[in-house]
C-alpha cells in the first residue's frame, strides 16, 4: 500500500555513521538510539548497500525487526552504480539487500548518487529506471526515486525523461545553498516547482555546521541560548516547503537526544532567525574550508588506507578554529593505524567517487605539508 509522502516524519534516521565498538557496529547502543527514535513517533530508516562496509543494512534485520513489527517502520536503501556491470547485477544486489535487511520489500528504493557521467550513464545503460518500476509492480518496492549529486541541468533532464520518479534526495543545507558545485538552492527550486517531494541529506554538512567559530556561534546563542548549533541547520532545512524528510546520520545518543528535541513541537525559523542564519553563512564563507561531508566513499578503495575525511577534518580545524595543536593531535590519532597524507600515490580513485568533486590528491598534499613534517 502506498505511503502518504506528505505525512512522512520530518526526521529520518540515517544508518551511515553509527557508533562502533572494536571496529564493528555497536548493536547495543544503536538499539537504544532506535528505541528513543521510535518512541518519539518517528520511523524512517535510511541505509545503503555500501554503508559501514556493507553492514548497515543488517541493522534492520538484526536490531529493528527483532523488536518492532515490519509495518511499524519504513526503510530506504539504494542501488550502487559502482558495483554493477551487467543487468544481472541489479537483481543480484537487490536480492542480497532483501536478505541483509531481512525484509520482503523496501518502502523506498533509490538509485544511489545519480550524477553526471558514469553513474547516470550506467543507470540508463542497464535500464535501471524500468527495472525499478518492475520491482514496484511486484510489490518489492513501494516508492522509487534517486539520490542526486549532479548539476541542475542534469536533474531537469532526468526528471523530464523519467516522470515516474516519486521523490528525490539531495544535499541541502544553509551553507551549500549557493555553493557553485553543489547548487542546493537551484536543485531545491527545480524540485519544488515540479511538486516533487524532497528528502534531504547532509543537513548539517557532515557535522561541519554542528560546531562553528565562537563569534558565529554567538550569533545563534544570542537568540536561542539553549539551542545547539546543529539545531539551527536542521530547522533551516525543515522550515522549507516541499521537504519530506531530513536525514541525520546520528553517531551517538547525544545527537539523537538533541535532534529529537529539535523536532518535538517543531518551530520554523522566524524572520529574525533567518537573518541570523544568513549572517552566519556569510561568516563561514569568509573562511576557506574543504567541503567534505565525510561520506567516506573515498576510503574503501584507497590502496594506501588513508582516512581522507579525517585528514580533511584536521585541515579544516586549523583553517577555521586556528587550533593547530588540537588538529595535530587529531591527525596523529587518525593516522596511527592508517595511511598518512604523504602516503597518497595520486591514483585518483578517491576523486572518481567523491560526491563533492573535491581535488582530493591536491588537498592531501596540503595536508601533508601541514602535518607530516610535525610527526615523529
């Protein structure tokens, strides 16, 4: 039975950055977070074939279904272009996903990271749009859409060609609204003009908007002293018409509590608060930052096992907070059992999968110059 997309929960639980213990998903802590989330009357879980090294979908089977009936929650997962070569791969992956999640159907199914070039071309070559409609007719998919990292022109092209698409997931936050690479504002306008429901990813930009310079945080604290900085980013997105669900990849219990507080008796941004967001955005944009969202697509295939997002986080810490000692210690900890920035062999694998289209190799060179000569 179709779901009323206009009545979806505003806060979705992204199973992408879950707490871990000894290198594995910490099911006990995740179970507690899921209980808190469900107790708040929320029930949208977002996962994908590649999250947590292929283990994220197992959370549905091994945690959620052990306590909650299937019709009490909705689950979304995604078909990855980079793991397919033939049409047979579509069913191979889909059936594996059903088994991993322990379900007979998915409420929401997406083509993962549709963007200009290989990903979109492959989805068309393997006829994935029609394949998804067949799955829907079989009752294996209830609603079909895609996550998007491409240009506005491509988005319009795809929507013109595929009116069967029921929703689109885009990166959307107040910092990326006019980002010339992400172009969140233009993507939002295209979708709202067409009346297509929007699922938002990276509302806090991979945690970037959860902690700001002290002077910028003071702008928010002067209006709502009790509210977290992250809550402003979530409220900005949730105040926009046409937004169906906002995904938060919550990594710990405190993030869950804070987000539930934000969405309980939700208050849209006032005019004064909207101006505060614009002021903070202008302040952030005065600081050159690496726009990494820590999706970690780059890390699995890195031949030198470099934890690229963590190195970028260290670089941004120096740039934004001017706290080199803290960044030095953080860099040392994340490279202790992994590759350093200087270990990069410039193979380009990371740049080929980066949704933000970052010049990763060049940025790692900058990271090496910033940190490696300090390490002993």
